[in-house]
């Protein structure tokens, strides 16, 4: 099989434990691109949180694309122009914020560039999110949020053991109304019902005339599930959750063992 597109999650996949891209991974991605394969970063982060990596990997040229906010936003990486943006609205915000209060979880949410929180005692996890993504942090109140907000995602955030208990209290109807994925032990992400990484990569593949079985998707966490299921070759990192390993067609090495480079060498470069 000749693969034409590889979609890579960032945290826990592209990046090692030191939040760096190793030289081996960079070289493999460079060789893929030289071969004409589309390399697409597919992440829960906003565009601002991936721009440095796009620059580092030379993935901001004409014909390059990126999928952000777990597939809710598909963008031209060269122009930054959205191809598709599936959002939540103000009513969703009110509903989800009230749910977070009811079940006892702290929260924050995004438009395209800013992370907002109503928690005056700002969570360490919100500060971490703002730091990792480079997004501006706005501590605000519900009445100050524009009624026409296009919300890319709402996140429930807390210590893993607290979040575990909160998740058990979410009524089933919310899983029918939204896409709900757990991206880390301390982040639960809530998106437009039609948004997920698999849908984002599917939309992009169709736009590029690439068949489903010509796509490789690589990830490690719950928010990668949809794209790993969608892919012709779904790959779990060696450090992936058990759930992701179970649905994958192939398990590669860990993010500290150049797992992405191994996948590219084996299935794209065949060396």
C-alpha cells in the first residue's frame, strides 16, 4: 500500500517527554514530505499552540494543512485560512458550564485564540494549557462573554481522581449531544457533535482526493480514537492508553523511542 497522508497527534506522539521533536522524527517527516506524502499535525491545541512546530518541521508551505481543536478546525497551514470550523454556541456554553458546576469540575473554554475561565482561583491546569498552547488567558464572567461566541471547545479540567468521579456523573444525553473525549488524565474535551479528529482528517482527505486506505493516523490518547478508527492504518504509540492500543492496526515505539520515525520508516519510506 502506498500511503499519501499521515496525520500525527502532537502531545505524547510527535513530542517526547521533554516536549521536543527529536532529530530522527524531523528527518523522517522531511523525507515523507520529499516523497510527496502529506504530513498533517492533528491536535487538540489551537493554531497558535502548533505554529512553532509547523515552522520547525517546514509544514507551513503552500499545500500544507493542519487540524486543530481535535478536528473542530481544519486549516490551510500556509494561509491560516479555515477550511472547516465546527463550533459550539453561547447556549452550549451555558449548558456545559452549569453541568461542570453540578458535577464539581473546574472548566475553561476556547474561541480560536483565547482560553477563557470563570474560575477566579485559576486552575493550575488552565495555566498549563495557556502556557503549552500560547493562548491568551482571559479570566471572566458568563455575562461578559459575547452572545455570538463561536466556541471551538469546552474543557472540564481537574486532578485525574476528581475528574474520574465527575465523568461518572455526566448524563448520557450529553454524549448524544456532543463529542466528548479525554485527551489527558486531567482534560475532558467537549466539542460540536460532528467534530472529532477522524472527521477532520476525512474532510481533508476528500478535499485532497486521498482515499481512506491511503491514510495513516498516529496517536496515544482518547481524543485520537476517531482518527485511528478512520485511518487505513491506525497506529498507537507505545505509550498510548490501552483503549487506543486495542483499536489500532499497529503499535509503534513510544514517544521517547522515536515512535513516529519508526512508523514512517516502516510504512512510508520502507527502509
